């Protein structure tokens, strides 16, 4: 253990004098990274665990780390995950990659980890404890990106229907604020109606059906994901022209888009978060262990699918699931560099 | 002093279970066998010990409290908001909450309601109040409280000192005072207690107030450890506290309780989860195995009770 630490320290010292803004090559082959996860009960989380498993087994096979197992709490409770984190400290892990049950209730345990010299990298469900790293998903950017796309598509502007998520949840507020900001920037657009679709197709369909009779002709629907297909069904049932509906990378949404494209040349875009964000967590932790100076707050772009990439991404999407990607060390390196330099982060990687 | 054999049997079982678990954990994870290791292993048990004692006070009179998890959550939420920003108001809210707990006891006694239903209803009230106090996760525990639970007394980790202290105080109060005898008697034979001139109303209110007090301590220590809170933070404590108290020798029928046993039971419940984590058991199995450990220990107790000539 002492030799290992010395090795890492030497590597870190070497690096800090030579190349700072490059991939850190400090020896992490003896180090162990754990994934602490609070919930595995939906397709997104299942895909996330699978992505972690892929990156960890490959990294272990290549000798980059000694081991990188995933731990999921039996129940989705902050107290349980706090105990889990403390157990991981006891087991001597060098880094913990964390998808947290609560942004705040784990802070005590995270503090204990930092005090014990463990690197904590949170992603998706991030923690507010300052000593941890945060891979923040740019939810507001998900809102503005939709309006940017629309402005390009319909320069003359138009009337919008907004489908929001679950009321009172941080993610809903963030995406909504992005859409508000986008409408301010592209003032030729006007939101004429808004419903809460709860990120669920059936709810979105019901709510959109309910508000449609009160609305004028809609040019486009801005969404939060998991609601585009339901919206399309509502427009169809009401006998209205189907407007441009932004999709959210769900399998049913992409399939519908593909059908419409083949039938009528329907055009739109789709965006959401890739479950493989866990892989970014892994590489960030590995880089910190290797001695790199990494900004505490990192940014993850949304996975955007455009018209010409639809077939490729639909193939990457499991039936009933969400589109996934593969994040490599090279990509993570570019992202870290971009954040450190205050530049926009690189787009979601596609397979070569 | 006469040795109470029944008492000894009742408390020895959770003690043995605890020793076995600790032994297994030390074997699996030698790092745990240090001051810092024990601290990490046990510090989250302090609020669970308090919650288990709260449950035990309610069990004393033969009731079951399904609201304790919600109550601890509410206290934690008040701690990171009112107690931090306006300490006086915060203290008043907590005192009022204990009063409300006593009032619930009074309601159950006066209207002869099933406690299980009333406390289940109260759990939603507490959860609702917690959401009102802290609508989104956050808040900040007062520094003095964080410092208090972070204390590193020389030699023995705080969690162990706390467990011993809580167990002893509970033991003295319930098992060694005449007042404690009356409280326990109220669960075992309420008619005899009323005939002797005691008020069941006062007794139930006292026990519920004690439970509320323990719940407040649980919420305070939990918020101290986590440094922040959310409105779901302790919902699991309801079942943990029942399991811990029963494991420690309390009985659903009332009258038979053991504070020391309850403390040991709470520690066993805390360590069982860590033990399974160190085994790297698939999480899908963990809840089931935790339940199996519980059943195993309870079955052992039934056997020991019989051997000791009880019943």
C-alpha cells in the first residue's frame, strides 16, 4: 500500500512539473475505483451499470486499475448509501464514483471519504459537498439547444407548446429555464401552452390532448424527453397536423421518428442524457488518481441526435431504453481541458 | 443482587449476535479493527440506536410506532433549517413536536384507537411537515452539532460511548426505578396498574413523550452526521427500529422490554448491512439475506427462551 501511494505520489510530482493539460499517465494500476449507486430499477440505470461494467472490465484487463466493482444499495435511501460509502472507505478504495440518492444527505459520508484521502467523483445525481468532484449535466443547455435548432429550422418563428417534466423536480426547473432563455434569445418564438408530461408518454398524451382544443395551430413542441411520442399520438388523435416535435432519445420516440421520416420526410431532432455518463465518472476518477489537476465542476453535454444520424443512434438504443454512447479516456480528456479553459464541451462521441 | 436469568437470556442473544457479526467483519475487513475503522463502521448507528429506543418506549405499553421514521426525518429537516437559522424557534418546534407525540399517545388512550393506525397516519403528517420545512434537499446543520457528532474521544470511538451511555440510562430508567416498573407494568397488566391508582393516560403520554424525545435525539444526531438533510432521509428507520427493538428482546405484547437489548439490536441491524456489503453480495439478495439473519436470530431467541424456562 505504501509503495503504491509513493508510486502515485511520484507520478503526480512528475506530472505536475511536466505536462499539466494532457492525459495524466501516473501509475494507477494498483488502484481501486468503486461505483456507488443508489438505484437500479429502471432501464436508464440498468444501461448505466452495463456501461460501467464495460469500461471497468476493459480497464482492469488493460491494467489501468486493479479493480472497479459497482455497488448498488438494496434500497434507494440516503442513509443506506451513506453507510455504503463508509464501507467503501473501510475497504480501502482509492476513489468512489457516485450517483447519489440525495444531493445533500450524503455530504457527511463524502466528507469522511475526502478526509480519508479517497477521491469522490459524483455524476448524474451529484453531491454538494465541496471536496467532491461533480460531473454536472447541462440540463439548461437541453432547453436552449431546442430553441437554437428551431430558430435554424424556422427562421420566421412560430407558436410553441412546451411539455414539462415532473413538477417540483430540479431537472424540470433547469430544462424549463433553458427553454425560457432560448425563447428570449429567439424572440420570434412564443410559448402558447404548457403542460406537465412527467417524462411519461401516457401522461404527456393525456395532458396534450386536454390542452389542444384551447390552442391555435402549433408549429413546434419543445419537450424534456419521454414525452415526444405521447405528444405525437395526441396530435394525431385530435386530427391536427403533427408539428415539429423534439424527441428525447427513447426507443419509441426514435422509432416513430424513423417511420415518419420514411413516410413523409418528417424532420426533427432528439436529445437526452447518455447512461454511459458513468464512464466519464470512471475516467475522471482515474485521471485524478493519476495526478491530474481536474476542475471540481465538470460539464457533460447532452446526447443530440440529428436527422442524418438517426439510423445510427437508433441502432445504439435498446428496445424500451434510452440511446447510449461510449465515452473514452480521450474524450474525457478533451472535456476536462475544455472546462478548464472555459470553452464549450465537445459533443457526445460517436463510434468511428 | 439477584441475577435476573430471563433478562440475561434476553440480552445475551443480541450481544452474541453482535459479537459474531463484529468478528466476521474484522475477519473480512481487518481495516475495520482500528479506531477510525470502528468509527466509520458505527457512526451511522447512533441515530438508529435512538430511534430504536423510541420504538422500545412505545413497545413498552404494547403499541407499535409506524411514524418514527417520518418523525426523525422531520426533526432532521427542522435541524438544518430552523435550528440553524433561528435556534430559539427551532427548539420551540422540537419541543412542540415532542408535545404532539404525547398528544398522540393521549388520543390513542382516550379514544381506544389502534396505535398502529394512528402512528401510520402520523407518519404521513410528519413526512408532509418535513416537505413543507425543507421542500428541496439542502439546509445546513448547525456547526456545534456537526462538531458534537464528529468528536473523537481518546481511545473509544464516540458511537461506542454513545451506545453504552444510552443503554445504561435507558436501563436505569426502565429497569431500576419504581417509575420504570409502573411503565412496564402498564404494558404487561394495565388493569392492575389502574387499580393501583395510576393513570393509564399519564403513563401512555409519558411513554410517547419519551419516544418523541428519543426521536428528536435521533434526528439531531442524524443531521449532525450528514451535515444536511432531505425529506426522505430517515424513512427506513421505522422498520429498522422495530427490527432492532424486537431483536433486542422487546415483545409486541408490551411489558417486556430491554433497553440494553434494544441498543445491541440496533447495532446488529447496522452491522448486518455492512457485513453483507463486505461479502460483496448481490444487492438484489441483500434485503432477503438481512431478513434471513433477523429470522435466524429470532428463532434462536425462541429456543433460548424455552431453555430458560420461560413459558
